[in-house]
C-alpha cells in the first residue's frame, strides 16, 4: 500500500457515533530525535490511528507551555527541519499508521519545496496553524495541492457560520477538520468546555469529513465525552507531560495510548 | 495631503509582499472585528473629535519641534531639529497609538487589555490609558527587559497594570509579543490586544500608522512655520518601527525629503550581536506578519542584542520592509557605544535627555550633519525621553558616585523593611 492511501483507509473505518479514533502527537527531538522516533513507533503499536510529528520552531504561537518547552528542548538538541524530513521517511517506511507534519509557516517558507519534500517522505498531511486559507496571497496552498498533500483546516468555537462555510469551500480536499476545543493554546485541561456538542454540531453541518477535536484532551473520560460529537480525539500535551515526568517513557506512553484508544 | 495608494496595504493587508494576516483561525474573527471598527471609526466625526480632544488635552499635542542651535553650530553643517515626542504624556510617542486604540477598544465594548512592551514605554502608555478609560490591563514584558527597564515596571504597576515577566526564549520584546498573542488567543472574546508597534497581523500595522502619522504632519507644519521649508532629511530609530512610520508617513510622497531609519547595531555586525534586520535578516513569517526577520538558516528566529530594549527585536514592521525594498527609506544602524555617546552629546549641548532608543536616530544625524551644507535641514524624531534609562546610564555614563548611592540605598531599603 502506498503511504498516500493510509490516511484515507484509516479515516474510512471511522464512523460517527463510534468511540473516537485516537490521533497522537510528538515533538521531533523531544526528549531526543532518536527517542521521539521510538515514541512514534510505540504509539503506532499501541493504538494510535493517526500521528502528527511536530517540527520544532523557536516561536510556536499556538502552543502552550508543555509543547513550547518541548520545542525549546528539541532545538537545543540541534534538531533541524531536514532531520525531521529524514525522521518522517524512516518512520513511514517502518509503520503503517498515517503520519502528518505539524509546524509553523516560517519553517515551511524557509524550506524551498517543502510540500514536495514532505510528500516524498510519506507525510500525508500538514497542520500549519498560522496560515489560514483565504487570508494569504502565498502559493503555499496551491503548492500543497499540486503535491496532493492536504493542509488540514482548523476551526475554533468562535469561527462564524460564514467562515465555517468559507473554510469548508477552501479546503475541499481536506481528509478531516481539526476542531480546536476552546479559545486558547495547546495544553492539558481538567475538563472540556460545555458548549462543545453545539459547536461540533455546527462543524458537522458544514463539513462532510470527520471532525478531530484537539486542545485540552488529557484523559479517557474526555474522549468518552466526545463519542457522537467528534470522530477523532487528539492528544498532544498530555503525552509530553507524561514523557517529562517519566523514567521509562516508552512503557508509560504505551500504557497511556492503549488506555485512551480502546473503549 | 491626499494619500496615494502606493504605500497603502492591499485588501489582504500586504504592503507589496510584506505584512498580511498570518494568524491562527481563533484570532481571525477578532482581527476582522478590529478592522471593521477601525474603518468605521475613521469615518465617524464623533470618534475623530474625541481623538483630537485627547491628543490635545491628554497627550499634550502638538509636541515641540526644537532647533538644536548649539549642536548644529558645533557640527558645522546642516541645521538639526528635534521633534520632541519625549514631551508627550508618558514620555514617548507610544501614547499616540495607545489613545487611538483604547478608543477603538471602547467602541468594540472590550474591557480587558493585553499588551507587550520592550522598553516599557508602550506598556506605560497602555497602563495609563487603561487607568483613564477604566480597562483591566495586562502587560507582558521579557524578563530581561523588565530588569533593565525597572522604573517603567514600577510605574506600570502603580497605574494598576499587571506586569507579567516572560521567561521564554531570549526574554526580550519578541518573547513578550509571543506571550501577549497567546493571552489574546485565550481571552479573545473579551480582550483587545493593544499592540505597540506597526507590526503584527493586519490591521495592526495600519492602525498604528494611522494614529502615529500626526507626528510627521506636525513636523511638516512646524518646520514650514519656523523656516518655510520642508526638511531635507527625516531620521528616526526603528525597532518595530512605529515612531519612524509616524515621522515618515507625511513625507513618503515628497520625493525631495530623504528618510533614514536607524536600527540597533548592538555590540557589532557579527550574527547574534545586533538587531539590524536589514543587515543579515531574511524574509520570514513570525508573530502574524511577513517581513525581514533575523533567523538562522533553518528559519529559527535568532536572539538579538541591543542596549535599548525597545529596538532589541528580531522582526521589523512590514511597511518598513516594503519601504526598504522600494528604496524609499534608507536604513542604517548605530552601535551601543555610539548611542551612549549621542545621549551625552545631546544632554551637554542642548539640555535634553534622550531615550536610548531615540538616540540611535541622533547618531545618524551627528554623522550626517557635518557632511551637508548649512542650508540643509535634518529633523530627528526623538521618540522618547531618557529618564527610564537611569539605571543603564548610571552604569555606563556616571562616575562611581551613582553606584555608591545604589549600594547605600539598597542597604537602607533592606533595613527599613526589617
């Protein structure tokens, strides 16, 4: 199977109303490049349906303290965007789980031909929170289109009805839509916002693709609450926090992912 | 004068290829709301009346345009004039856009203000307008900047603001902008981000230009009144670039007027030792806008060095990037050492204390004046006064008596607490 069809296949098995599929996240270079690559494999083996690999950036605008700290650490380890492309190539040849890149626009802009390079390494989509379709004159979106590399659209609880339609129209080839749970940056939170079902319902009315909910999901009960409201649950900072405090991160991450990914 | 389209942003907020709105989706509604509010306010006579009233009676506009006769004679060339924004309320040009933006915030019904500050002058001005207009004020400041501009931290707190030191990255202005953006992302429903320079996602660069352009308008009419000419040169320091845009804007279409922006040369031209974006910077997108950024080969933003916290910033406002590429403004730099010398020169010859930031512009005027004939005129925008820099001047300029005083005072302070 080519890497290009892995994401489509994973998404085709997800049904509204089922227990949500799990999308997990690593910062490449945290706690080290080697260990982050191992962690991706651990996640894949223990039930993650999709994994995003974050390329560390010096000024991650949408990230809270956990991921920001992990990025600072990764940069101090000397991890470069080229290292991340290599890591993607290595991982996509080893595991069947669909992989995405997450980063910020400056790194994409600085790496000439990034869309092609990413696509060539087996990456199946990009999450770039600081560029939104319809807001920029840059060729970024068309470059990704020509590589058949989807840019995952993001929406928030305060995205208006008009904008939801606009974003949906601007991203017809999107495999899923990333729904930010709340106004705020990434980070584990105690509970999910109460208005979530109404918000996710508005998203459903405008997008025919699966809804992935992220920002603030740190426990199994959060994912249970999402059943019927979102098809994918995204866990990021909670894993970073686990790695930070753990002496045996691979085992603990394996257990955590297993617990979260099964009903 | 009527503004032509040449230096105006397009519908996406780009000046040429620079600027734009590179913001997370969660901020887009707030940026749209702000843009709509700004566009309608500009056309509202009541808003303009309130703005003009505040400019006159709260800020103290117009600020003087002062001929520096002693310094000009001493240098033996062009006549140097100083636009003294240091005499504006709160001591710098920052109050101009703070008054404007707080009126916009009021119009939008926002009650909570978040801001970043470098040297503390924007934070001080923001804290002041928040106190006056009854808003809840939160100012992010790089931890390093909070230490080196401690007097402004004290006054901001006295004015009722919460000052939050930022310990990430280089602990400077860039990190403060980052932290303020994150606060805004979190509290966007009820907060206005009172951004302090001509940078950030559209429409911020344009909003601050609009509220700062009064500086150049005054320079023009004051110089015509004093000597019936336009200036030959207008010089201003450039951090993010708000005071320079304010001083230059009126003259952008006057091709006879040469415009010079002066960046922070810091400790020298080596990578990582300065904050001169046009000497080694490259096009990038950070903090919501496209412009020249000091960054490494991979696109990671680099740390900067400058004695002036207000210019110690890795990016530069997008209109400056455009003016640079168009060749309309020439950009030079001044080192920390030259800046300290210029502060001293201005103080001794004219009895005026300059902020470290503004003294970058003075350095260029002092270089340039002797090379020009006596019928030429240079206007330097003195964007702020120097009192905030007491501790930095104290360390670099004074004899041991200031140090002795600080040590003795610290001892007494400690004892009085016990």
